[in-house]
């Protein structure tokens, strides 16, 4: 009987110990490891009907109103048009941004460029998806059988990375972006510790794979990083074209415990 005492003491010690912080410290296939949260994945969109977001998503636009948005300039009400389940850029109304701030996230956006198409290059169904205010942009453009500079076509990380492939659908058809955005990290003195990183699926096709941004994405210039808050609004761009959006939702990404 005495020989069993150390075994009992050892089991009690394991049960009361703090969980490992490093994933490599967990024993392989340990059934006491915390289970991932359960999430209803929602449903996929069809050409006619937007899908249902995952159960842990923050819905930014569900086809009804712009209550989650405001004008980027001045912070007043967003002045884009809402009808028949979509929101549409009103040229000249200005960019819009979320009232809520976000950090690392997964963003789902569905968009539709005007039909019949007009213009060429950058003057053809142009808009954009912004992260961290207007610092980092994933380009929205009608790039179906339309040529422009590669780092400015649809699914480009504007001015920095062309998409790996052009996965654009014809104008008038709904398209999807699923974007994973990791914001940059700065130390207490505002020095860059880690650059922003972006992955993009365009219509289900991987077009950007964990690309590290050089800094803010701007037109014809590449400024260095400047320290900013870890959480800022997500935005959509008014570039003078009546691009439509629907089924916009975001999932905030917490660091692994």
C-alpha cells in the first residue's frame, strides 16, 4: 500500500498544475487540453442570396441599414445608398468606416462592380477595403479582362503586392473577399516590432498569403510605419464608382492562450 502513495501524489500534482503556456509543452493527444470553442459556421452565399455569418461574427452590414457605419470625414452619418439588401457607393459622398474599432481580424466582404462596365484600368469599378483607419488597403476593382498596374488590381495589397492570381468574376456578379488581417506591433517608444500581415481569399482562391506590408499602402509613395493604436475602424472607399457591397462581417482574432 505504501508504494501507491507517490503515484497518488503525482496525479494530484498534475491535476492542479497550471496549464502549459507553450503548445509544445502539452503531451501529444492530451485529452485534458482545453477544447476549442464551438462556432456555428453559418452558410455560404449564392449569387442571389447572401449567406449567414458565423455565430461569433460581428455583423457590419446585413442588408438593412448603415447603423454600424459612419462617414470617415467628420464622423457623421454614412451617406451611401441602401436598397434591396445591398449598400452602394454614392460617388462624392466620401469614404465610410465602422463605428467600432478592430484589431487582428477575419473580414468577409461581398462586392459587385457596376454593369455594364465603364472605363478602363483604375477607372473601372474602383473601391477598396481599409484596415486601421485608412492605412492598409485591399484593392477592390473590376479586373475581369481589364488591365491595370498589377499592384493595383483586384485583391492587390495596394501599391505593394499584386495578387498571386487574378480570380475576378465578370462585372455584375457578386464576388467575395475573405481577409485575415494582423496589425503591426509597436513597442512603448513607437518603434516597429512586427509588420502588418495580410492574407486574402478572392472568390475562394488564395491571392495573398501572409504578406508582410512595408508600411501604409498609398498611391505612388511608400511611407514608413508610424505608431498607431492597436484597434481602429475598418473602412470602405468611395472612389467615384457605384460599387455595391453586401454580407459584411468580421471575426475578432484573439491571440492563442
